[in-house]
C-alpha cells in the first residue's frame, strides 16, 4: 500500500471512529423511524444516517440503545417531524429518504371543490394536514435522488383507492419522481406472513430500477421452530382465566359462523402478522405447549420474527417493558425484507447520485432551538 492510500485509509478510519460516518456512499434520513428497522439495512450499504424523527419516547429509547451516536456525532434525533417539515432547510442534506409513514385519509371532497372553483390543486391542497403532506414537503425541498416508503398492504385499497392514487400522483407529477411499488410478503425471509407495500422513487427518470429483480430466497421459507426458544419463562404461559376466556370467545364466534379468535401454532408453522396489539392477550400468535396451556411469544422471539436478530442471537437491545417491546416489533418492518430492497436499490442510488456532489465530511447545519424540536 503506498503512502497516499495509507493516509486515505487512516483518514477513513478516523472518520468512522469519530463521526460514525462511512467513507463514500450516501447519507440518509430515517423518518417515522420506530426502532430503526430501515436503518439497520441502510447503514449496511450507506454512509451515514444524518437525521432521525420519531415521536414515541419508548421507540426513541430502543433506537438510541441500538444506534448509539458518538459524542461528536452530527446526527440529529428529532421527535415530532412536523415542525421540521415547516422548516425543511434545517434537515441535513441527504441522498436517500426513508419513511414508514402512518396512513391517513385525504379530503378528496375538498379537492373536487377546489377543482370546481378552477383553482390549481396540488399536494399542498390535496394532502394538507396529513403526515404524508409533511413528508412531501421535505422531499420537495431536498429533492433526494432516491426514497423508500413503506405502508400497510391495504394502502392500495384505502378509501376506494383514492388515497394511494393521490400519493402516487403527488410523488410522480408534483414532486417529479419515477415511482415503483410492490407488495412484498415476508414469508421467504421469516416465519411470519406480513405483507407490506414498498414504494421506491428515483428523481432521475432514466434509472432502471425493477422490483422483479428482488432477491427473494427460494424454497418454503423458515418455520417458527427456527426462532423459538427452548426454555421460556412461565410468565409467558397464558393464565387459566385468559385461556378459558379465549376459548369461549372463539367458540362464540364459531357458532356465529365466523373465524374470529385465537390462533395456535407449532414449530412447523408460519405465524400470522404480529400486530402492535400483541401485548393485549397474544391471541393472534399462541405457541402450543405439550401438557400445558399455550404461551405467547417472548419479545426476544418477536425480535427474531421481525428479523431484528438472527436465531440463536440476542444482540438486539430491548431496554423497554414487554408491553412496549411488543408494540415496537408489531409496528416495525421486517428487516431482511428491507435489506433485500436496499441491496436492489444500492447500485441505482449510486447511479442516481451521479452529478450530485457528496462531500466527504458531512456538514450538518445546526438547527435553531425551537419548541417541539429536540436535537442531540
Ligand atoms: C409504522 S411505525 C414505523 C416503524 C419503523 N419502520 C420500524 O421499523 O420500527 C410509524 C412510527 O411513526 C411514528 N410517528 C407518528 N407520527 C409521528 C410524527 N408526527 N413525528 C415523528 N414520528 C411519528 C410513530 O410513533 C411510529 O413509531
């Protein structure tokens, strides 16, 4: 290695040690971040997360425990993202925007009225008051070369398809992006049926992104046995009362001719979707136990069910109560699904960044202190 290369390597090492920044690659922001399901895979392929927004304090606790920032980090950890959408110039420059945004209805009636009045309508009118509107304002200001958004599968059918049509219209026609979307089931990666819609956008319309090229593992996919612990604290076994109640509830609905009620699984099965309400009674995914009442999954098993850690490992930090832990995993993305999308996006992101200068040392403007904005 010659002296210049050695010096460059040393500079890069210092960069990573001091600021958490990886040399080359892209900077990204993590909106509606939850516990960071997007950040894990994008940290693997990008350079640095420069901005995170998450309102829930328990999610923030888990996120900070798993993504500690060095003392001199330029990363900003915001709470409510809405004040930042009012002043998007305070969000650091970035090449990729990530967001699993909450779904809210848009006032289409308002749009028709504005049309009738002959007034121009755009996302400023159509989506005002929604979190998508705030997201759109940030994209509009920063024009990142690429973004990845995620939502529930039902987004496509929400309000008779109008919500989705508005979102795509805004991204394509008003923000000027080329947009691709695909509903992806997590079953090839984890033993859980969880279908989510992913929306990818590139500012450069020449980018040849193709969701059909996604590297989906072949075969039947893993079964629950691969994520279950052998020895589990008896506190996760349903109480006599709860088990009696759940059986009665299911019987009542069976007689009424519908299939509501608990679902029992064994190690050879694939679980239903883990929901944020799992903490209530765990009835959507109960694990059968020989000679005993069924049990819930532990939060650690949920971490594996969502792909936050591999079977047999316990490296994901869960600093919160079981109730909060279940809520956080039930709201999260399946990490290996996002990893596959990130890997498909990576060369296209680099292509899309061509022509855009990306400084080696990230200069992040410090935001002015404002009520409602917490910066690290
Ligand atoms: C569907 S979850 C995202 C989960 C995330 N993708 C993950 O893997 O953990 C949506 C998140 O948006 C957060 N949120 C909702 N409104 C917000 C706002 N105005 N500002 C910041 N975060 C918000 C919620 O607290 C929730 O954690």
